C-alpha cells in the first residue's frame, strides 16, 4: 500500500518504521472474546469491527505483566500486539487459563508484520483507538505523540510494508511512543506497575465497568480509595535512557523515586522517556537516571491531563 505524506514542518517526525520490538498473539475461536474478557483490564467483548482497544494483563497482585493493543480479525478472532521480548512468557501464561474455552492462542508475529506510522495521513482513521482494513493491511489509530509543542498523529499498521513512505528511525518512533504517554510494558518492566502508576486508565486502557480479571480488586482499590502516590511523566535527558532503569531524587538518594518505562529520541528534543515517578518527587529538587549523581532529567509535558493529586 502507498501512503503519500504531505509536506511537514521542518524536522517534524513522519514516516514508517518496522516495529521489530513488537509481536502479535492471535486469539482464535468462538469464545476468544469471552476468554480475554476475563483476563484483561479492558472490555473486549463489546468491541466492534471498527474498534481497537488498549488493555493490560495483570498478575493476581495487580501488577502489569503486559500491555496490548487489541483489535478484531474477522468474526471471532482477536489480535493482540505487545512487546516481543515478553510475548513467549505471556502467551504461555495466558494459555494455562484457556482450559476448556473454545479459544486457541498462538504467536503470529511472523505473519503479522507491524509498522509504526507517524505524520499527517488523511486517508487513515482519525479517531483514537479506531481501526480500518485497507489494501494490504489494518491501520489502528494510536493517541498522538508530542513534538515541539505540537501533536504528532500515530498509527499501528499490521500488514505489508507501506510503499512510498519516508523512513522513520526506530529510536524516533520510540521517542514518539514515550511522549504519547501511552505505556507499553516490556520484559524489563514486567510486574513493576499497577496500571494507574503508568496512567493506563487515563489513555483508555482500563474499564471499571467490566467484570472480574486477575488483579481487578487491587486496580479498583487504587482508583477509588486514594492510595495511588505514583504516576508516569515525560522527561528529557542529555543521555540515553533504558526501560527498567531506576530514577533517583536528590532529596532521597537512598532509594529509587521511579523507573523508566519507555525511551527514545526526537529531533530537536534529544533523549526523551516516559518515567514512572513518586508524585512527591515532582514538587521540588532534581531527578537523576541510574544513580543519585546520574544524568539529570527534566520533566516535560504529557499530551493529556495529568492528575497531580493521588487518585
């Protein structure tokens, strides 16, 4: 498929990149949606063909084992895109609970190539978390990223390589992913966060009206009892950052104040990251990556409303 890009502002990130750090699970069968409804933080039974969903998969302690972008593939099947480095572990764990449900789970990463698209593309769906089938693949509209104070539209493309598109570096896509404020759990951060600690419910990743799923009681308690004291925020740095890297505050150097969730780089902005942090660490002082005297981090803006008070 050819995706013509209109002229963009100088240096604005736009183009396509193969997402080699993503993989895809297929849930096939007439009970696939029913099975996943009882496993994920999101309502997948109510999904239409034009919908996509962000969802978390939690442990019994409410900690995120993975995050998925989910969409339907035909009448019964669902596709779940997630970090490739944790896919085998998550697939094995989910498969343990299928039991007698008419649902078969499989790794289809080899046949479902994923691409990240960024920039103004009027022929693709505009509504966030919508999806559409086009010649050569499926496009899922992701939340906008931020660059230079401006929104950058993003899509997840599953299918053949988009033709006639500028090449977008993987590090730049990862930078856009970080500045979108939408957390993607990787192997380095699995079981580190309750969904609200990485703002998952703020970007449509948690349904509080659906039925039970692993860890649901803890996720609900964090939402309604005011116990949450950590959130995710975008930061910039002069040095590269890595998911799973600890973050320290100068006023309390003896223990970490947070952890890097996602990281990348953007033209003009340098190194950027989405970092889970203690809310108290945002009031004053300085943040540092890796150690109390590591590279200093500068807190930037999220592209959505950020509740500073504990939820």
